[in-house]
């Protein structure tokens, strides 16, 4: 009796069906064999007998522009006060009043500090008393203190002259009586001696008067000096400005020539900078300056050149320049660091290209010139940057057409088409005569 094996039959049937399926899949499909359109090969190009070659990369283009550029020179420096005064005392004394709070704005002539002046007042009274004594000795009229009388009108001199004249008369009388034998010779000798004494007294009196006249000037100077010291006990501001330092306190005793405060002028200020010697022919007074400071980002301040050094620093090859800056709102402060530009002149008809037309790699700038639909990469030298344009100093003639889009896909020899689908052709004709060549 034979036993059937159904499981083995089923396995054999499955194997036959699998072989049949593989044969059918390996046969080419009609659409593939005919190379119907719509299907892509392994290289991604459309099928067909010629392979579908690309017409070029689509780009936008521009020509050389002519613009106006403001020439400028970069600068950096520090702001400083035009007047910065260290105020000191000229006399010693105790501080009884101090009006020098930090940041306080003061005006010229305003009282800053007062010192105790009682001792100075006593010294002045003594000098005044000595002066009056001398004036009395000279017989000066109080209503005319500056009128000094002649020597012969001073009382002591008049007395000495009278005594001398009396001695002269008596001596003459004695000579006559002696000649007549009416008086002894001793009386003549006595009157002669008296005459000599009075003449000597007159001479001494005249010398004393002249000495008093000389001392009168000294007494007046001493009184003026004493008064000045009293005035110096009140210290006033010599300039308009702001208190930047307070160095004394009320009740403190200070010596002569002691600094009490520092006053700085805030309007106007000076921007002190240095310019390279190669720009010396361009710098002149009243040129405008624009600058910025870190405490006010995005804000521009203005000034003008007022002082220019006539000599060059041999170490730095620069020359100092001072810029006057108006500071009515007190925003700027001495010591701020400033960075900015000096506006020298405006240059017209400058050859330029938009920013998007320039490619810079490793510090080398280039543009992509289109010649008959083919790219030629051209190195250029850039100048000033004005708005969205770069000045072209060298590398172009001025009549080229350059690409301004898809620059990262372009190299020399790349075929391109313009945005409207027409192949970009090189412009012909000469560049307009602008009085300036394509290179500088």
C-alpha cells in the first residue's frame, strides 16, 4: 500500500511558481525599451537620443555704475576739556564755607570756599594804622590822600628852616657888634656854632621827610597786600565749568597753595586725535568730523577741526589734530574714547558696483564678467564703501556687464543666461568719458 505525501507536493509547486515570476521580471518593459519621454536615466537627465544638455545657469546682471562718494579719514582719540583748572588757595586759614560738591556746575566769579579771615583783618588794621601815621607826619590832606606836598611845606621842614634863618640873623648881628667892639668874640663863636647846628638839623629833617615819602609807598603797598589777603580768603571760580574734584572739607585748616578743587569746562569739548602723515595735504581747519562714543551706541556726534600741529611725530608718523565739539546738552564727558571720520571731500563720477556683485574670498575680491554668455572671473581692487556700493579702483574698464546672483555657482567658463532667458552677451562700445579711468 502506497502512502501519499501532500506536504512535498505543495513545496514543489511553490518552487515552480517562483522561477516563473523571476523570468517575467527580467524582461524589458515596452515603455523602457522604447525610451519614452518622462523617464530619467541614472545621471538624472531626461531620456532621449541627444541626452538633453543644459543651456546655462540663470543669473541677474548689472552694468558699471557712476556714483558720488564722500572721501573720509578714520580717526580715534579722547575727549578732553578745553579748560581744566586746579583751584588752590593763596592764604592759610580754616575753611568756614565750601560750595564745591562733586558735579556741581559753577560760573566764573562764583564763591567756592571761604576761609576764616579774622587774623587777616587785624593785619590789615595794623597796616592801615602805620599808613595813617606816615601820612600825618608828611602832613597829607585827608581829602587829597594822593597829593604829596613839597618838602618846604612840611611842618618839620618849615621849623628847621625857621631855626636856621634865625641863627643866620643872630650870627650876622654878632659879627657887626664884634666889629664895633660892643660884644665879646665868644658871642660870635656861639652864634656861629648855633647856625651850623640849625643847618645840620635842616638837612637831617629833609632826609627824614624824603625817607617818610619813600615809606609812604611801602605803607600803602602793605595795606593793599593785607587787603588782598583778605580777598584771597574767599576763593572764587576762575572759569565756567563743573566741579570734578573736592579736596577740602568745612572746618579743615589748610596751608597756602593748597589745592581745593578741580573745575572742568564741558562746553565746548575737544577731541584730541592724531592723523597719519600721508593725509597731511588733506587736513585743514573747519573740516567736519563725525564720531561715536560707547555710552551712546548708534548716535553720531559732530565737530570741526580747529587746531593742526605743524610737525610730525617721528615715532608714530602722525601729527596731532584738535577737534572742537559742541556739548550744550552735557552728554559727552572728558575722557570718553571716540571713533569716527573726518569728511575731506566729495568725489563725483566714481566707478562702482553693487555689494551683491562682489565676491570676496581670503581677502581677494572678484567679480564675474559676462562675455558672450560665458563667465570670466575678474579680480578687482575695492575702494570706499558708499551705501550699498563698492568703489572699483582697478580691474575693470567701465563697460563690462557682471553677474549679481548665483555667484556661488559661477566659475570661469560657466555658461549663463539672464533672468529673462536670453543668453547674456558682452556689451560693446567704449565707456563714457568721465575724466577718470577705470583704475586708480
